[in-house]
C-alpha cells in the first residue's frame, strides 16, 4: 500500500501515457482497417475517411465509451487473488498497455491489420501467467479468443460472398444494371440501415446507460431501416438512365449509389467501433487510476473519469490521422481490388457479423471480421482476384499477436517491478 501512496502521481502519469499510446495504436491499426474498404473502393478519399472517422469514432469513444467500466478486460484474470498485492496489478496493467501499444505500432508499420483486443488480452495473460501464476488466468476465455481466429473471418466472409453474389446476379451482371439497381438497391439500403442501427443500439449506446430489450432494439432498427429505404428510393429515382447501350455509364451510376451507401455504413461502424474498442485502451488505464485513487483497493468496477474518455478519443483520432494509411492500403487495395459495390458488401457483412456475435455471445474480432469480409468479396470473383501473399502475412500476424503481446508485457512487468519495488 505504501508503494502506491508514495508513487501515486507517477503511476497515474505513466499509465496515462501508455494508455494514450495504446489508443494511438487502435486508431492507426483498428480504425484504419475499418475505413480501408471505403478508401480502397474510392467511395471516400483518405482525407474524407479520416474526417468521418474523427467525428464518429471520437463521438463513439467520448459519448458512449462508458461512464462505468470493468477494470479487468473481459474477465481474463481473477483480480481478487491480488487484493494483498495491488501494486502487482498496477504494474501489470501498465505493462499491458505499453506492450499492446508497441505491438500495434510495429504491426501498423508493416501494414498488418491485427486485433487490438487480442493485443491487450495477450499482454494481460503474459504478465499474469509469468509474474503471478498460471492459475490466475481464465484459460477458457483465452481459448474462446483463439476460436475467434476462425469464427470471425469465416462467418463474415461467407456473408460477404453471399451479399456480393446477390448484387452480381440481381444488378451488375444484367442487361439493365441501373434499372435493376433502382429496383433492388433500396432493399440493400434497408438492410444496411437496419444492421448499422442495430450495431449502434447493441454496442454503441449501452455504455451510457441507454439499454434496449431485444424487441425494442429490433423495432427501432426496422424503423431506421425503412427511413433509409425510402430516402434511398428517392435518391436513386433521380439517377438518369442514359442509353441502354451505354453500359459504362450505367455501371458508373450504380457504383455511385453504392458509394453513398458506403458512407452511411462507414459512419455507423465508426461510431459503434469507437464506443466499443476504446475500452481496450481505457479499461486497463481506468483500473490503474481506480486502484491508486482507492489507496490500493481493487474494485470490480470503477467510475470512469472524463479525462480518461477524452484521452482515449484523442489517441484514436490522432493515430488514424498520423499513421493509419499503411493499414488502410492493405485492407482497401492489397487483398483484392474493391469497388463501392464490393466494399459495401464487405462492410455490411462485417456489421451483420457484429450483430450476430452480440446477440449470441460468439467471440469475434472486428479486425478479423472485416478482413474476412473483404476476402469473401474477392472469392465471389474467383481465387485469382485475391493476393494470397498478403493474406499469408496477415494470418501469420494474427497468430503472432497473442504471444507478442504476452512476451513484451512480461518484460515490462518485471522491469516496473524492479524499478518501483527496488
């Protein structure tokens, strides 16, 4: 206890710096891959994508990032056994933030879209297993995360394949693509509005105490979906048909419609992502601040100071703006060639997967989900449309993320322990 009292300001300052680094890494890697489809399909320029993400990611992180947060992320470790040595938990959470933040910066440098959740979880497992004991780790939870390596991309990839195949058959590969777009795109718009609304209601607003039961949530989402459908119908009806022989004009008009749709899905996903994944940075930081301010008492939950939410939001936005281009390029251009219709299918599939996971408790990674969706869209055009070399590197980076975070966290944990405990 005396150690925490003696160094309390230093510990909070260090944790805040490491939390900012982690939030920067989330912006550079996770947010960038979420925006990569919009940029790669040319629905948005890089500057526009950064602007959209700055507004909606920050809004999600700051407004819906959580007034109350669990201090230990996702129940990975049993903190009650550390009641007698709270300083070990403080060192561990600081080490986890620094380790995960560094790994995300390294992965972003190479353009690898990795899971920020897996990065922080691997880091927490590393310090806990090596520094305290194997029994403190909830290995069942870790096992479910490993399962998500397969579940996330497989589910979203399958959905993206089905969505884009339907777009091809109903619209793109027909004699009158624009006429058929006017007929069928409003239904895709309803689906997009419904799913994005549901993602926001389920994941984006629960942190501010706005909770809906399943029936109410679905009802509101259906209403929003119908509004989007009618707005879309009005917008599409104003598109000029041109000559039926001018297929280039027709395809350009169809893609223009899907580009507008992509902007809608990008805004919704950015808000939901900001509200949900900012916890990877501010959860451990809130744990440190809570323990230090409570003089060593480890609470199951802690009130989240406003400055921590602000720090998380600023970190995410600056990470994307300064360092996000590398991962955007990987997801948007290097896996497969994207157009607005392909990018829309990928984003809608990813959002739908998030909704399914929220409702069923499936362990998923938003990063793996989106990459799997892009892969599914590419598969709909044939295996030759995929860059298998890039895919191999991405899969290896996914597998390495947990042990990389764990190793770095172990090193920093023992370093902090040596510095502060003498």
